[in-house]
C-alpha cells in the first residue's frame, strides 16, 4: 500500500468482500462489522435488493449532469421528504454528509440573511467549510453540558442576531454519545424561530433509524425547516441529501441561489437512496433496529455491572458505547476486538468504545461480542 496517502490510521488492507454484518479478509476470515463501515451500511453490506436497484439504474443511466434531473431523482426526493414529514418540500441530492451539512448551513444563512448560527460545542458538522473550522463571527457555540438551567444558560445568547440553530442530535464522535436535554433543545429552537430564524437538523449520523427512530430530531419536540442526510441514506453508496420544507425552499429559491457540482442529483445515487428507503419501510428496520439496539445496550450494561474498569454503558438505538476507566484504554480493547474478529470503533478523548452496527445485526453476533468483551475485560482485570 505504498500509494495510499496516510491521512488517517490504516489497520488492515486485505478485506475482500462483505455480506450483511460479515466482512471477510483475503484468507476467508470473518469479521463482525460493528461500525457499519463509517456508520453507513445501516442495512448491512451488499443488500441484494439495493444491489439490484443499482445494477438496474447502471444499465439505464448513471449520470446526467445537473441540468437534467430525471424522474428517478423526483421519486427519490419524494421518498426522502416523506420520511422527514416534509411531503411538499424540496430536496437536492449531493455526495457526502459534509457537503449536505455545508449546503444546509449556507442555505439557511441565505434565507435568514444572518451569518451567525448557533450550535452545540459537541456538534460535528462535517469535514470542511463553515462547519469544519467554526469561526466566532459565524458560530455561537453553546456547551450544553455546562447548562444546569436552560433559562440561565440562554441568557446572553444573541438570538436577535442568530439566523440558524444547527441541531446535531448527539450522533458525533466529538460529542461522546451524550444527548442534549430536550428542554434546552426545544427552548433554543423556539427562541430562534421567534426571532425569525430557522432550524437545521444535521441527521447525517442520527438519521435512517440509527437512534431507534427515523431521525434523531424525533426524540425532541422540534420540527426542522431544513435537514441534512447522508451515510445510511446510501447504505455505503456515496449519496447525501439536503431537504427542506416548501416554505424554506421557496425562500431559498427567491434568493437566486445557484449551486452546482458534478454529481448533484445523479440518477444512480437517487436510485440507491430510493431503494434504501423502500427496504427500510417494507422491512420495518427502524423498529427492528430499535429492538436489537435495546438488546445490545442491555448486554453492554451487564458487562458494565461485572467489571469496575467499565465506567458506563450508554447509547440511543444503535448508537452505542462503553466508556472505560483508566488505566484501561479503549484503544487497547478495540485492538483486542479486532484481533478476535470484531470491527468496533473507539474515541481516545472519552476513553470510549463505540458500536454502530448495521440495524440488521443478529442476536447471535451481539452475544458473540459480549462474550469476547467479557474475556478481554477479565484479562484486563488480571484474570
Ligand atoms: C454528525 C455528523 N455530521 C456530518 C458528518 C460528515 O459526513 P461525511 O463523512 O459523509 O462527510 C459526520 C461524519 O461522521 C457526522 O458524524
């Protein structure tokens, strides 16, 4: 691998094929995928129906150019807006979660004419653009962990200058799997709207059933005007979406917005997203994901009860984590899991193991993980 740029950690270079929650290396060894790639394959790898839809669209037309959206793009837009509860809204398909969030934030700023946005300090808003490096003239950052009383915490927030509340419902790595309290979120959304602003939901990670509901904002009494979707929307294929209510779309279009990139509204990405949504609905995967997520969290809680080196088991739906106590490091357990055939994730800053498996994972694989964690933690406790 002399020609792959090392801009991130590389651990293994011979994965050759995958099916559902199993990934196989060149020697045929099976690994259980507890990370869904990068939290993308919510319906498991190589889903036969999604693969068929991709092949069908490939035979027709993969790419048309942004001036020529097809009936497939309209169908996919309708499907996305329907699951978001924005049936008469509008939608544009893009390529990555970062791009979708960036588009939504820029769209909101154009609509409101106010460059200042509020978001939580713990939000991750993508790898580039305004959400990547959050400058003080564009972002008012609120540390919700330091907010005991919402009224007190919001005193001094310049709501008259804030155009947008960018709400990331707790799915990112930098947030450490902690979910902002509903009273605070609802109070911010209400005050931003009262002052003529709008709410953008970043559902890149928390969308598509990941939190046990279709979208993370559905755990709150908040209705976004604009939402960014990615990751699970393509089940591993790079398609994302920026969706908005009819009112927001009309206001945005009236600003004369022009936004063009090469793969905007590609029929191939749209065929993938449309089929992913159909499979989700027909299979009841949001509800099934919530049920297996509850079972998974119970397993993690049992592990926590047995070992003092585990500080907390927490999560929502299929966004799950195990926070460890020093001297045990999450990186060490993560490597132990990988050596034993489990692909998990970890965050040094929270000393936390992360589990974001496909919603299609079976109970037997969950039990296998618990058995393996048990062995690794017993060793860490010295037998
Ligand atoms: C909450 C959140 N927003 C945005 C992104 C960016 O998505 P992408 O990596 O597809 O650009 C991520 C990626 O992990 C994320 O977790």
